[in-house]
C-alpha cells in the first residue's frame, strides 16, 4: 500500500504504527476483493442479451486440470419465433470456458450448427430432430454429454399434465448421449431405441404416463455397483397425479439403460413447497451416500431448490427441505436449475 510522507515518518518512529497501517491497507484490499466477488456471485454471469441468443438454460460445469467448462443449451435468435418449437429454452448445446468459474468465454468450435457442441439431429426419424437440451456431463478418459430433445411433432397438452385441451410442439422428448475424446467435438452415440434414444417406453403398470416426455437427465456413479456402473435420474409425468416426478435407471456402460424403479418414482411431489412437481436436478456421490439438489415448484407455481439424500443407491430419498429460493433482484421472478 502507498503511504503519505507523514505516515512514512510515523512508521519510522513506531514499527507498530507501520504494522497497523499495513494491516489496514490489507483489510481494505481484501474487502474490495470480497465486494467484487460478491457482486460476481449475486449477479448473472450470462444473459441472453450478452451472449446474443434468445434463451439460455441447463448449465452443467466440469472442472478438469484446474479449468472450468460450462455446457448449456440455448435457442438461437433465428429460431426465436419458430412455432414448431416448445416453450422451453432448448435448441442447441453450447460450451464456454473459464479459469475461475466466474468469468466465461463462449466457444464456437463444436461440430454443431453455428459452432455449437450439439445441435438438432439431421434425420427426421431421430428423437431430437427438432431441438436438443443439456442434461448432464461426465468427464474423464472420454466425455459423455447426456441430452434430451424432441421433434417438431405436436403433442396433446393433457399428456403433459395440463388440464385443458390443446397441443404443443416438440414436447415428445426422450434422452440421448453424445461422446467426445476432447470435450470439444461431440458426436451422437445411438441408443438401443429405433429413434436413437436411450430409454424405451415404460413397462405395463408403471408409474410413468405413457407417451409423456422423458427429460432432464442427471448421471452419477453408482455407489452400490461395480466400477463404471452409473445411475441416471430422469424427469417424466406421474400417471396417477399428472405431476412431474423423478425416475431412476441403471447402466454398466453409460449407453444401455434399464429402469430401476418401475413401480413408483424415486422422488415425488410432496405436500408443501414441492407439491406442484419435481423438476430438474443434480446428483452427487459422497462415499456411499447420494446428495440430490433438485428444483421443484409449489402448487401455486413458485420455484425453489430442495435437498435430499439417499443411502440405497438412489432408490429411496429423504428430503431435508428447501435450500435455495428466489431473490429480490434479477432472480425475483423465478429460479431454475
């Protein structure tokens, strides 16, 4: 810190004065840094306007060798008024990088349209030929980017749990996966279904509503399985209630999946702040325990985040309540994962 001449004379006569002045200067510098970081953490690091897109959503971050990579989905400006796209933020999947997790630079070096990491499939029979969304990412020797997407076909609103007649486009969503060696160039890995998706129709007497969208995947290692075994948590409509809930599937290779909870959802709406439906989620393995941070909405449509834990590899969960709610500034209207 720079000191005035009088301060320098005082410091020469009394080392303790110099020490206190130095400490004060350090405290001022630290406070300034904290304020800067607080502003960065309480303001959005990206908006559709700053990143020159129509919508943004689905952020998923991977940290490799000290650097951060963000995958997200977005709808480009040229698709803003497309009537055959759903009322979601999906469209393409983009990639941004950061040295510190606070300031991000969008990359345009992918194989998809406009340099995106992934864009809609080219063939009409593929499940995501209309739009694609970002679900989750696993990094290691190879990168697995789990996606969801739909076509341009119409779907009845009642199949989505909406209690009125009508239809919406692109909500016939299913799960997919893309693979990369470098985390930059991704290619689709076709699933076992004819349309390239990962999960087939639910079995008879399942809790899932048939033909409902299956989306918002979250993937983690199976704490109760062998090395390489994975768990996939997905969202779909509960047939009995018409509300969204969470299902579980298992895989030993990340591509071929089998449902693990066909009789009931592994986590379902409650009777309080999450009574309106279980939405997107992130799942972390902590030893033998799993931690889920999930988005849900109340019966009145107010979104918030909740926390739940599982000690039986994701089959059943114990909810511990809300852990994050909307604020009173830029996020006062709603929050979403």
